[in-house]
C-alpha cells in the first residue's frame, strides 16, 4: 500500500512525501509509483498523515457491563476516532480485573471481538499481591479513592507494597484522588488530587520507580507531579482541556472524576501542556439512564483527536506536539515497541486526517454503544479520514471496515 501526496507528521517536522507500507510494516518514505509497483494507493493530497494514534486510558466495559460498551463497539469507536491501539483499564467488578483469571477471561473476549490493536492494565486491590505476581501484567493501575469495588488501595502500607514489589521498569498508573481528603473536604477538589499525587509520588521518588498519574485536571496537579522527577509521567484528557465547570452545570451528562474545573483552571492546564506527557481520552461510556443516576465518566474515543486538531487549527498546539502526546509518548511510556512513529521498520499503523474539514459532533453517527457525547453539537475543524491497522484499511470515510477479531494484542516490553 502507498499513501501518496500526504504531509507526513514526523518526529523532526512535517514532510510532503509518500509512505510505503508492506505487510504489517512501514518500508519506506519518499516517492513511489503505485501503478509501477502494483500497489494499492491512498491519495492523501491536502491531508496530514500521522502514526496511528494510541489511547492509553479507555474503559471498554467488557465483560463488566456490555450495555454500555464492549470490545467490538469500543474498538470500532476507536477506529472512527483515529486510534489504532488502545489500552483497556481494569474492570471494577463482574469480575474485577484484579486476578490472573479475570485478565485471562478479558483477553479471550478481546481476541474474538476487538477491531483495533489493544492491551490491558491490571488492577491493584488492597491485598492482591500474589495475583499481580501470577498475572505478570505490563502495567498496574492503582485507585486511591473509593470505587465501590475491589479496585481501591486504601492503606499507605498496601500502596507502598504495590509500588515496591511491582517490577520497577514497568509503569504503575495512579488515579490520584485521595479518599481521606475527599472525606474531610466533602468534595473531589484539587486538594484531593494533590494529596494523592504526594502520597504516591513520595514513595515512587524514594524507591526510584515509574509512576504515571492519570487525568490530571489542573495546573497545580501537573506542577506537583513534575516535582517528583523524571520517573514520573502524567496525562491530561480532552474533557479537562475543552470543558469546565460551567459546562457541567449546563449539561448533566458532563459529570466525571476528577470533576471539571473552573475556566481559569482549564486555561491553566493548557499553559502546562509542555509539561504533560500524553493526552488520553479516559473513554468511560455509560447509558443515559446510568448518567441520570449519577454515573461519572464520558465517552471520548471519537472526539479526542478532532478536538486536538481543532486546537491546532486555532494555533493552541502544533501538529508535531499532537503526534508526541498522542502517538509517540504513549508508546514509549507503556512499552509499545516499534509503534508511534512514521519510520521504516515500524508497525504499519497509520492515521490520515483532513485538517481543514469541518464537522459537527452528532450522537447519531457515533459508533460507541452508549450513543452520546458531552461535545454534542460542537463544530470541529479536523476530521479522521482513514485509519490503517497492521497495514490494512480499518476505517475509511465514515465506515468501519475492520471485522471483529481482526485486532491484535500488542506485546509490550521495557
């Protein structure tokens, strides 16, 4: 396959050139004659060509609650949003992904249903140390707040033990809202997140291990995380960059944890973007009925890339920086080798976008099973046109072409 006439978003800049894909690998950058080579051709004139986007923080709900999402619909949404790989968060229950058996069950389901490439984070509980050893996952997720499930590391003793015993070359992800601070302050404010960052960050800094802080929602949180050195990485979400507490007041669907912050804090988060490692959607779909009953979380796979493209069109961020935040760095942090860059020998996972096409977010056209978006009605400039996974067109011009089971589990190494 040859992607012709596009502008390739490379590590060193944007280059107008062709991209040659052979099998499941990128085999060349330059000028190639598709007719002479007998290759399939995609004309990307006027388009930007990125390495496949990677979302390291999604909740696909399978098998926990497939009314909301499953590996088939969730990975279809990922493809429509330009993502070629996703990493699924541990389920909270039914069963919680805190045992080797639960991870094996999830792996078998994804193998049959996933349409894009995928991997998994494993869940830490107060005392599942033996299960963590047995499962030997590529990454571990710790919640410092009460999830109303087994996914809660409550004591400092268990937190220290997980951070100490889990292989130090592998990342531990932390949802840093501190339960004790929430109880004292009677809100999920920035203070709760700062307390959680300090709890985990202090231990990580002392023992020299990798910790990744999820969905930081304010300038203060990013600044706090950065104080703990180079072994610490962090992410922000599009909803915390593009929505604020006034949006939550107007839209009851916009409830999430951590909550949306003030306009001032949202603007401060943008100012800290150079200190952020990755952008992840925190795709957390719920049925409308569940949202009415107070469920926290929003879907985001089909809007994350376009929101950032729209920001680039408004000169708030560069296309190169988007590639770092959503392609290259997620792969580096989470051990997804030979992915995240348009380089010879790398995996043929590619996303082609039209930076000038304007479109309106419309729930009726979304692939996510939950069927709604907090960005409903938003007009965005920048549209995913084609998503290529493992050298094959998986999504093109509004249609998911990849079949269930065509996605592959990504082998991760550090």
